């Protein structure tokens, strides 16, 4: 695992995050017949809230992002993207562990959705998430505070 850290996001991070999202989600969205190069970026721009988003940096350089948005008795884990070259290195698990520890200290339930067939689902299951519901595109998962 490399030298990584997270920092609060700013509005100026939106385009880097939108581009990373398009790259990281492309294979899964294509497999599901849902990839649209413009829409994948615009959906991120429309939902980007720097107040609840962190940028993941490795060696001081942009490597990913993650958001934890408070909503109705839970927090939504969203926009969790890591550069493909860093996936499987343990950084994603370390970032997720740090965020979940914060939620556990506050007794907060965490929700997320992941695309059907995404390898990320295994990461979430390893960290205590279970399936709450699913449809043809998304799997909705939940994790109670530990």
C-alpha cells in the first residue's frame, strides 16, 4: 500500500472526479448497457457536494475520491472511486475502514449502492455491508454501526 491520505474536496475537484468516475465505471456500465460518456460525467457533476467529499491522494497526487453524505438516520457512501492502477493495493480498504470507524464511533448506519456485477461489492461485503435490496442495475447495501 502506497503513501496515501485524504483531504477535504473543493469545488475545483469536480472535473477530475467526473473523469475518474467515467473511467472506473465504464466496463460495468457497458456490461449493463448503460454507458453514456456524457451522462456518466454529468451525473457526478450534478451530485457533487464538496462539503461531504474527500479526495484520496497517493504520494501527494490525485488518486480517487469518496463521499459520505448524511441523510435520514444514516450516511450514504457515494462516489467512491480509486484509480484503476491502485485498485487491489489495499488503499480502498484502508480509506473505507477509516470512514467506517468514524461512523461506528457515532453509531451511524451506512448505506450505499453498487452496480450489479461490480467487483466493489466484495470489498463492501468484507467490511460488513449486506444486501438490502436490488434491481436490474443496482445492489443496495447497508451496514450497521459496529
